[in-house]
């Protein structure tokens, strides 16, 4: 994942992995979350710069996961801020 096309982010967004593990497409997840499919599609494809608490809670409830399951920190990769 890059910011401004140059810096590698040390955070990896795992939403697509969790969806695949649960055999959910973005439309099915959107229905479970009570959100628009376009919103979920955008969340699936990109690490958000920020995420509303309500959206995070909906993701966790729909996927039966913890917030930490959605992100992985890779030490040493793009650590400079």
C-alpha cells in the first residue's frame, strides 16, 4: 500500500482476507453491515486513512472479528513517518 505513490505503509489492511475466509463478497458484507455496497467495496480495496468507530464496529460484528484482525503491522516496513 502506498501513500502518494512513494512510501510503503507498515500497516496491511486485511479486510479482503477476512472476507475470503468467510466466503463473503462485498455485497453480502454490505448487507450484513447495513451499508451501501459501494462503501464496502472501497473499504475492501484500500486501507482507509481513517475509519469511523461505527463502521469499525459494523465490520467486526459482521465478520465476527476483533479490530486487530483487520490490520497487521509489519515492523521495519515504512516506519519513517
